[in-house]
């Protein structure tokens, strides 16, 4: 007897998570990925300009990202996620040179807000209570309707943290998505918001171990094999059409569509999906960072928002960066290098560099776009959806995409 097959379309983290979750449940698994490599928006690659492996974007996780950590644990790569033992976020403000370290205490009771040496300079403990209104937000609320988007605490804490989490200007962002992130991290105390980064790159933490795991379980992966069309009849997928072949589905076969929102909407006419996106800009500078530079440094009052120190490079991230998409590369790199020098004290001339602008890095985390996100099940009886843009309750993040893959796998398990 042949086993029924699950065809997983897309080998980003949502597709990989679904494949890993299903790998021991008796299905034959075939993954079709349109690109030449797996990982999608979360990948490492060899950059020819720098002649080194880099990530398409610096990715930050928090220790409260339970699904992402469980996924790595299952693959044996959790040790790749590296961070301080306690939650600590050093910041520098380039407007006045002030430096501080935000240090939420480990337990759930947030006594850190009563300690001036742990909170944002110039703020009082009572300022932090404003968060309570945000935490009770409804699905249609923006952050601006639930929180004052001005003042020292907003500028030095909520603006940078929420922008990094939502990749959308906080005032227009969904308060419910912001609250969901905070509930799983900051509200659980410092133990759930230790920053974690993939020390040897995203590939080594999230992608390569999944490919090895799936190969060992007998799954097959086909790269450079984009799905062109879903042949539909009687409310179900009848066949998968690729440019070089058509695969007819058996009665017990299933499809997990784990492609980006615009591709899914093109493949399934009438599917509700986000249509507005925001970009992220990353830049990488090939040099050994100074020993005094922390692994992650938040920068306020500059174009650069976060500086990451890797052993062989200094990298920066700018979220919600649509305004920078058309800035000439030489002009942009001069601004970024100037910010880095002022934030870190580095005086070296500009080293070899690379700028990566991911135009559709994430869907815009506004209430309007959030309302368009579909659930796991689709109108097609034998197809389920996965991806960070499906209705995970979280913004577009690694945690959300892995959860969506797990949910898609669970939906198949219950038929
Ligand atoms: C620059 C950048 C920085 C980020 N920073 C963070 C961060 O700090 N923390 C965090 O948690 N998240 C971050 N994210 C978000 C995170 O990367 C994404 O949420 C996650 O990778 C999305 O995974 P996915 O599987 O849902 O989608 P994708 O990664 O988009 O995967 C979809 C896959 O489908 C493939 N595909 C497309 N069309 C077809 C087709 N027709 N047939 C077959 N395959 C197809 C694509 O090639 C791709 O591999 C960042 C994203 C970017 C771009």
C-alpha cells in the first residue's frame, strides 16, 4: 500500500516546520520550493561582494518564542540561538550621547520599573502603567488609540521595540498584535525576553538542520520548482501544475500551501490575504567588531536602529524602511556608517559593505491588514495554508511562521 502524500509548497520556515511536524505521522512528504535554496525570507547565503556567508537580514528572537525554540530543539540546533543569561538591552541615543541598559528582572512581577538603573533614563515607574490600556486592545484598535505615541518612554522604549516587532510604524500598527507579542515576552518577565540571535547564521539554526532531519526521515525536497497553478474542481485541488510536469492528487493526498501572501492569492482566486507590506533594510560591514561592542545595541535618534556584532562583521537593521528603498546605495551607506561610528566609537574608514533591501519583508501590521489574514483551513477541502501572513495572532515573525506550519500539520492530522 502506498502512503498518502502531503505536498508542501514553499520551503520557508512555515513549510519546513510543517514538514518536520508531519515527518513522523505516516505521510509521504514532498516539498516543492520555487527558489534554489530553502529558508525564504530567513536564510543565509554566500555574498560575493563580501566573500562571506551572511544572512538576508539580522533576525532577533526572544526567549519567549516557544515554538521557534521547540522547533530548533527537535532539530538539535537550539544551542545555535545565543544570548545573554538575563534580559538586557543596551541603548545609545545619538541625539545627546546618552547610554543606558534596559534590564527587565527575570520574574513576572516587574519590579525593574521601580529601579532607575534598569529603566529608561528620564522616566518614572508610573509611566510604564500606560501599557495596561494597550494590553486590553480590540482587533480594530491602533497603537495610537491605546497609548501615547510621544514622550521619553515612547521614544526610547516602545517605539524601537514595537517597530522591531511589528515592522510597521507603531502609531498605525495593530494594538492587538503588539499586545500579543508583549503578553508572550515582556509581560512574562525577563526570563521570556532574553534576546537570542542565530550565532552561526540563520541557515545553521533554522534551515540546514531541518533539511538534514527531513532527508533522514525520507522526505523529498525539490528546489527550483515553483508551483504555477492549482488545478481545482469540486472544491478541491485535483492537480499541481509545474512548468515541467503536472502532479495529479490521489483521494487521500493533501497540500500545504506555505508561500508568501501575494503568491497564495494568485494561486487561489478570491483568497483573503494581506496586500500591504513593509520593507526592512540590512547592511553588513566586513570587519572585526571592537571588543566593547555588545552583541546587540539599540540606537535612538539615528537612521540605524539596531547594531549587531558578529565575529567577522558589524551589521545593522532598519525596520519599516520604505522611505529608504530609493536612496542611492552610496548615499545610504555613508549615512549608516556615520551612525555606526557615532554609536560605537569605531573610527575605521568604511570597510567592504553590502546593503540588502527586502521590499516585502512582512505584511503591514495594521488592523486593516490583520483583518485580511485567513485561517489555516481554506475553501479547498484538501489544502491548508501556512505562512507568517496567515492568522497566527502574531505579527510576521519566525515564531508566527513556525506556529503556522505546526497548525497546518495539526489540521491534517485531524482530517
Ligand atoms: C530582512 C528581514 C528581517 C526579519 N527580521 C525578523 C526578526 O528579527 N525576527 C523575526 O522573528 N522575524 C523576522 N523576520 C520575519 C521572518 O523572516 C518571516 O516571518 C519568516 O521567515 C517567514 O517565513 P514563511 O515560511 O512564512 O515565508 P517565506 O520565508 O516567504 O517562505 C515562502 C517560501 O515559498 C517559496 N515560494 C514562493 N512562491 C513559490 C511557488 N510558486 N512555488 C514554490 N515555492 C514558492 C519562497 O521561495 C519561500 O522559500 C524578518 C524578515 C526579513 C525579510
